[in-house]
């Protein structure tokens, strides 16, 4: 089983070697079609190494960090991470990790060069969150090399010490006052394609990708509930995820909108809504039916085309076509559409956000609707567990730390509670 031989078969050469016996019978591995004996032997030796490594095409002791990171992307990231997370990791790998560590053997990497790199990034002015993201990606790849792959005995990132960073400003979290929201929907009223997404975000706290994925099948007007069971995301189809990074800044002809799975298991939920959103949804449904009649055969229908993603899981691409064109696919009765039925995406909502920010002079992004919804509920005494479920958080700490902000109302209430408690004690004495 240890020697590769070559023999001529007609005009070409064939290599062969003995494999492990199967059911006590000889198992010879062969492949032909090579022009010369040397080519056959070279290919045979590579095949033997791969055979002795249970199918692996490389030796763990010889593989470079660059090749290992590609292996990790293909065998772990693609199979376990969401599409946009893959893009984020790939960006870090190609722009930071490969240029710095890619040329070295995987087994030769120690904590020292990684620590030096962390210090270098800090002196170059990178924010702590950026440095942490780069090293976390490298650490995740090395963890996989330790377990389950056994390519490394330990993760050299485990003992890295981050230098002290200056405190940086956290991402702005805007809370929209009722008066400002009225100004917003006065600018984008019920005739606007942005009215319904604004109302949904403000009155339910949905994430932008959840709001723009809603279909009329998700809405129960009788019970005044909506179900969150999918998101929309923009991704390339029919190409490796690396192609997206290579084509960054170029026209992506294969880019399309898809239905994807929610952020976490807890993100799938059913939410109750009140009168304001009920009337907005009821009016929108009536208007869409009228528009279908008005545009007739020129109205745009949206269909779901089933495809396979890089994990082999089924995903659905949104396909737009005029009503007059027959289509055997299932139709998606999208809520967020233009007058003629075309899909209104999260990309097109950027125009609305710019108008609010620059024309109305209101600090705004779509996530501020979510912040406002959560904060308004908490400062008015809503049960924190119910707020967690409305927002679709797996962990209640996320709700408390990320979306519940210390507003003036909360501060005043704390003062009132303390003074009332002290006064009550004095009265009781």
C-alpha cells in the first residue's frame, strides 16, 4: 500500500497503488489518461498522500495559514454561518489575516506575532472593536484547528492581551419623539411606499429585514397579530461567496433578494398590534387590491424561486414578473410594494432615511424605530419579558443593555420613587 506504480495503457499512462482491503479482497486504486509516465507518477504520489490522510488534500504539518483559512471558510463558515456573516469574515481574512500571517505554516504560529500584530493595529489607530473583530476571527479559525480537526494542540490567541484603548463613542441610538414621528409620516403619508414600513417599525419594533419580508399571509387582521418567520437579504446566486468580495464596487449582475431565516430562534414570534397599525394595514391591503385592478396585466407579481445555498439548504429568490406572464411558482404577497406591485427593498428605504435625516433634520435610521418602541414600552411600565419577546431576543440581558435607554422620563421616575419611599417611611414613624 506504500508504492505508486505506472504503466502504459494505449497512448496514455496510468498510475496505481494498493488500498486497504475491503471484505478481505484486494483494492487497487488506479487512474489513467496521463500523457507521460512522470505525470502519472506525480499525480499518483499526490493521490496516495490524500488516500493516507483519509481524503485530505494536504498535510496538516505543512499547510500554510492562508490555505487553512480557505479550508476553514469552506468547511466551517459556509456550513454554519449566515451569508452576511460569511462576507464579514471573508473581508477580515482577505484584508488583514492573509496579508499578515498567510505565508507562514499553520503549526508555526505562536502567540508572539499575534500579540505584536494586536499592538501594531492599535498604534495604527484602529478602534478596539475592529481589533477585537480581527483577532476573534483568527481565534475562531484556530479553535476549529484544535477541535475537531486536531491540527493544533492549542489556540495561540487564547493568551493575547489587548492594550488599553481610549474610550470611543458608542453607536448613536436615536429615540424618536411622538411629535417627530408625526412629522415623518406627514412627509411620507399613506400614499407613500415608505409609510407602511415606518408604521410597522414604530408600532412593533421589528428589525428592518423582518419588516420588509412580511407578506399578507403573515398578517391576521381579525386577531391583530403579525408573524415574524423570515427576513430579506441581498445576496449573489450561483457563485462562491469569495466572488462577492472580488466584485466589490462592481456591478453584480447576479445579485438578488432572497428570503432567509430570522436572526435567531427567538426571532420567530407573533406580535400583537393596536388600532394605529391595524388601520394602516387595512388601508394598504385595500389600496393594493385596487392597484392590481388598475394596472391589470401590467401589475408586477412577485414569485418565490426555490434554490440551494452553499450549505445545501433550500432558500427562495424573489422573482418579479408582469401579471400577464404565466408563472408556475408560488406567489409572495408582499406587503412592502410600490403602486405597480414592484418590491420595495431595504435598499430603496435609504432614500426615505436620507430625507428624514437631512430635510426634516431628525436624527434617524430604521433601527431607531426599534429603539423607540422598546424604550417607550419600558419607561411606561411594560413587562420586560414581554418586551424581550416582542423584539425577538433570546436573552433578556440583550433587551436591558442594548435597547432600553436611560431617558429623562426614567430618571425622573427614579427620583420620584426614591422620594415617595422616604416620605412613606417618615409617615410610618
